[in-house]
C-alpha cells in the first residue's frame, strides 16, 4: 500500500476507482486490472466492444528534416516508405540485436512521426532515441497525451455514434486526425487484442470526455487482465515477457518486422549474423493437453530435461483451454512437438501449436479488413 | 466498499477458508471474500482422499485467470472427501462458495474448530485488511 503513492496515474484514475475497478501496479502505474471480471471483459471485446485506458503508454515524437532518417536507423521496420497516415509495428534494437522496446511508428507528415512505446520503457526509450537522434527534434509527449483503445466487432459502430464520420473506411494500420465526441483526436485502426478496433490519441485533459462518451454509447470498460488474455490469444508479444534486451526479434518470430535485407538500423549486423547462423531458440505457442494453467517462469521440459521457460500463460477464454508462449531450442519448435510444462513439480502435457491461437475467423466477429 | 456474505453458522480462518460441522466431519471451502478477491476461478487442485493434514498446511491450490493461491487447512485431520466436481467446474467456487463450491471434508484429529473465527470476528479481520 505504501508504494501506491509512488505509482503514476493516468487522467482516468479517479474514473476507474469510481467504476469499482481493482487497481494494480503495472510498469510503475496504478492501473485497472478488472472492473466486472476478466472473463466478462474478454468476452465483451470478442463479441461486442471493450474500452481500455492505455494512457500509461508513451509517445515519443521526432520532428525535422532528419526525423525519418533517424527513425529508419532506430527501428527495425521500414520508415521512409511509410506514407503519412500509416502505422507500422517495429522494434528498437540494441547493437547485439536485443530488443530495447517494441513500438508502433506513426508517420504523421513528411518530417514528423511518433513512436508509441510501452509504459515501463518510456524513460529508457527516450534516452535511447535522444542518443541516436542527431539533429532531429525529440520530444516525450507522453504526459500530455491520453490514449484509449476501443476494441471489438462493435467498435466501428460506436465510433460512428460519437461523430467519427466513417470509421469503417479507415483501413487496418492507418490513422487520421478527426474529432471524437467533439474532441480533436488522432484515430488509428490498430490494437492489441486480436479483434478489430481503434486506438484514440487525445489531449490528456480531454481523455475523460471521450472515455465517458464511449461508455455512454455502450462500450464496456475493460482492464489490463483482459488485455493480457486477449493479446495472448492473438500471440502478440508483451515486453518484459516475450521480449527484453537479451532477446532478439528473430528468436521471437518477428522476422517480418525486420528489414534484414535493407539493413541500416541498430542491431542489423548482429541480427544478420544470427539469421545466417540460424537462431538457437525460438518462441513457440503451446496448448496444455491436461488441466492446469501455465504461468510465466514455469519450466518447459521433455523427458525430464528442462528446455526453456514459459514467458506468458493463461486460460484462453475463447478456446476454453490453457495456452502459453515460451522459448525452446529451435529443434523443439515444430508444430505438434510434445512438451511438458512443470507446474508445481508436476509435468503437465502440452504440445506446440501454430499461432495466433485465436484468429478473427475463430472468434466469429466481423473483420476490419 | 465491497459487500461480503459471511454466514453466521460458519467458522473462518485467517487464510480465508470457512469450516462447517457436518456430523463427525468438518467441511471446508473458501470465503466470499476470497472468491471475490481471486476473481474468475479457473482451476482448483485438491489432494487425494486419505491425505492427513495439520492446521496451517497447504492442502491445495486455487487459480484465477491472473493469480495462484495456496489453500490452507484450517484444522488438522484426515481428508475424507474432496469435491471432485471442481475439476470440471471450478467456476462453482465463484457462484456458490458456501454450497456446491465446497472443497474438502476433514475428520478432525483435534478440537481446533472452536479456535476458528466467528463470522463477526472474521468480518472485522477482513475489514482491517481492506483499510
């Protein structure tokens, strides 16, 4: 309890408390883990629309004639070819190819873009970007920015009701500046749930207006607990679990977000060498064949020999089975490979499956293109 | 802020289990406070019938979507029944923690039942922890 004072608060903190949310520390922030219950909120996102406060995430802006060249060198995805109004997922890597953070890059204008970064990494990322920014103007605008995520098959309908003229025409991984509930907003068709939806960047002081308007329109508030089970079903990595400074994007199976052929970014040499030599360990998705719940740090084993560790695990509300992600030697990464998860010294049978665990088709919701 | 149901007819432990005398056995489960704190319960691991436990020993595990908690025996004795239905339907603990969500029955070896908290004392104990 004494640590609560040191935790940071988003502009919606008092709203979460008033809604009866259970608040927990996350990445240095006091955040809602659930309102009514994780399963209920998870279901809302898969079947209707859930509303997340993700204002704890950071936004680092790069401006000036060098902004694009600097970003091109900082992130693993191509930036120069990214047209204004488009978003790409990429990674900041260190010289060893380890992941400093995973980010989305928003190309706002020819000489203006921003990175949306993980809450726990804002200061680290800012220092990293400044160190490599040359003449570009770097600004951490995280505190001035509120961020909501409205996710689920009914998200587009709710946005229309709040005055966004035609959210359905915004394609996946594109954004535009518009007004939501009369508040100027940057709306992007992105998310971290595996369902269709939007992320809404707002002036921090007006975040509550839009949050309340979306609740009023019928969205269900959803906490970090559901956000975690949703992203796990979609096999989206979580920094600090699947990714860290010692893990490379190639080990994590994120090859398609790395411009290995072009190079010219921090970590490119190390990643190219690793690609040529072949990765020694790989991130795999697995499903438990017996009852139980795999959790981060449980050992993954075979014939009594520990092969690696679980990085994330949870019961999948959509599948009704326990699922998880973890690292194993590359030779054990084939789909169908049998593994044991050691849960309280008991070997629980599991097998490697293709990810994502849940696709839009298996959810049955309408797709967002 | 939250409302909890602590039936007067039960006794409670500081580890948030309840206990009820049924003939020569004592039935054990988790309190309404415990199930609300845990949230959606997804897995319950119980011991085999015949296991002998001492008061304070962990006898099983209860997992919600986010958390894992040990279950502690409020009294000593031999476990003479376990609620096998919870393997298939762990959510019963959320729905009916004092009824179908019971966990184990113990044939007590000591008179520890009388040392457990009354509903009133347990309610105060919960309140003190929430403040």
